[in-house]
C-alpha cells in the first residue's frame, strides 16, 4: 500500500502540484474574504437591530404623546366650553340670575346662605379657569415633546434606512463572493465542510450530554413536577435558512407592545427557509404580526416558528411530514416586517411551551 502511495506521489508533475497549491491558496483567500464579509455582516445586523429598537421606542413614545395630547385637548375643550357657556349666560345674554338670587332673599340669614352659594359658584369658575390654564401648559409641553420625538424619529429613520441598505449590500456581496468559487475549489471547500460538520455534531452531542446532565441533576427524587428542563437539539438539527445569511442575539429586544421572542435571520428575498428538523408542519398561518408563517413540530413535541415568509414552497400543506433541510418557504418581509430588510423571524418552543432564546442553538449549527 505504501509503495502504491509513493508511486502515485512520484507521478505528480511539478505543474500539477503547483496548480493544487494555487487552488488551496485560492480557497484560503476566498475563505478569508467570506470571513471578512461575515464580520461586516454581523456588524451590519447589530447596527440595524440597534437602530430598529431605538426607532421602535421613539414610535411608541410618539404614540403615547398623541394619546395623552388628545386626552388633554379633550379636557381643555370641555372646560373651555363650560366656562364659555357661563360667560355667555351672565354677560352676553343679560342674565340677572345672580341679582335675583340676592334680592329674592326672605331674610338676612337667607341672604347669607344665598351669598355663600354664589361664592361657591365663583370659586368653581375660578378653579375651572386655573384648570384650563394648567391643561394648556400640559398640552404645550406634550406638543413640544411630540415635536422633539418626531425630529428624533426622522433622524433615526434615516439611520435605520442607511443600516438596512448596508445590510442588503453586505448580503449581496457575500452572495456574489460565494458564487465565484470554482468547481475545483468547491471540492476543497466540501472537505472543509465535512470537517466542520463533524465538529458541529460533536458540539451538539456535547450540548445534549450537558442538557441531560443538567436535567438529571435538577430532577426531584420525590417525583416533583418542577424539575428543570433544558432544550438541546440532536445532531441532525439544521440551520433554518440557507446561505448567505446573518443574525445576532436580539432576544427580548423592544418591539411595539411586546419583547422580541426569537432571532431575526436576515437574508436576500427568496432565500430558501428550510426545515431545521425532521417532523410535520403543525400549522400554516397568516397575521398582521408574523405575516406568512408556519410552525414545525419534531417527534419530541418541540415546535419551531418561521415568520415573515415571502411565500411557501410548492406543495406545502398543514400536516405534511418533512425532512431536515427540506425547503418550506422563502425569506420575505410580510406582516409587520414590511419595509425592513427581508428576514425570517425564528422561534423555538421546547415541548411546544413558552419560547426560549434560539440564538445559542443557531450559533452551534450556523
């Protein structure tokens, strides 16, 4: 066997050895370029997520300003109307009600009682006038806050749009770069991919063992139902979007009316969204928040939600059995993601229960 290997090596010409070395260098250079683009993408995603979170907070503040300003203006209008009616009644229409009240007293005690009544009316008018002045000041302050927030909104919106454009450029750059890899280089990349796949499987198996150890350590010998559980995928788990993509840890980032319950995986529109596990399509959904979405369930009852899809793959239906890596749909911006860079909002629900942060799992496989 050794003799055969030596014979094979001796048969390689200097030209072929040099060509192989050139291909290896080309593969290494491309890998470095992809790594550099990945770093730029990570920065773009983090910058976009930060700007979007800031814009969300400003939008919520503006909405709150508008609600409070409307309520204040309604109170102000009501008080002005009441006071205006009183002024019209007393001064413009020649109403002699006050004089009649005083002159119509039966005796001195009745006069004092009526005078006290008039004082209370005047005091109430004075209070209402003060209330009008106070409400006017509040309205002016809230109007100023609204103007300031709208100015901030314009600035941050420009920043969001700039980050969005940068993110899309970086994604396209990565796609173009990956497309330049030649067939010969791909063979070397496949070898590297197999090595990384083995490392990924070992990392997942290690995570599974750690999770099982944690479950065993936290289980109650008396059979309590409060034993801790930890989610860990098996070695067949796949990243839910095909390359090129980018993402960051945006768990519990602010969103309108709630906190972010998943990870946004950014990719070019139409990029395949694939099954991360073997399982069934539990449900297909459409809504104002998630847009076109679907929920996948594995054999252990864990569920995985994909939101903001551009559409489903041909033939997809509810209850359909699927295999890991099978195309389910395509990256888009449907629902409340309209106008944002196309992405898949991805959630993991261990046992079908509350969501858990998917970012650590995605880092293991992506």
